[in-house]
C-alpha cells in the first residue's frame, strides 16, 4: 500500500511539475457540503490551491484523487467515499489502485455530470489520466511491489 501510493505520488509530481501538485495521504481533502474531510492516498491539485480556513494541510479543490484499495477499505472507497467526493465541484477523476494485482480503475467525470469507467489490468498496461493529461504505466506504479500469492 505504502509503496504504491508513494510511487503514484512521485510519478504525478514528476510528470506534472510546474502545472499541478501531487500530495501523499497527509494532505486532507475538505468536503464542504458534508462538513467532513478525508485522507486520500494521493491528491492532485492544479492551478491555485484553495485551503480550508487557511490551513495548509487541507485542500478544498482537488482535480484527481487516488485510493489504494485494501480488503478492509475497498467497499467504502468504491461507494460512500466516492459518492462524497463527487460533491467537490473541482473533482474530475477518481482512481482506484489494487494492492493485490496490477489493476487500476478510473472514473472520469463527463461534462454532463455522468462518470465514465475505465480499467487497466496487467503490468504491461498504461493509464491515461484525462484530468491532468498525462499517462503512467502500471509497471511504474507497481515498481518494487511484491504481490502475495
């Protein structure tokens, strides 16, 4: 889990240098409509950052959020958390990364408010992130990750 989220944050930070910022799980995301915040595994903010009440550790305007799935959080991340994230106006792309196999699921917000689903499976696959116009390989996302049998 830690290796995957570190790799993903580093890859986004390198590819988006000068355009967007990528944060690890210490950066919280505030959802005003529900009065709550979450700790996504990776948060990407492009352009000007909007901080909750001036706190530099809580952003209100992520464009892309990533969760690395574990058995204990998978259902919550795919359902309740995703539904809540959708209340964020700036939020355009949700990415779920499996820690048990090389697989990435994406939900991409469409102009009409609907969400398109895509999946990339296998270390030879690549994922194009529409919201930040960049591509990552699963080989890089899963660098140094050992899968349990």
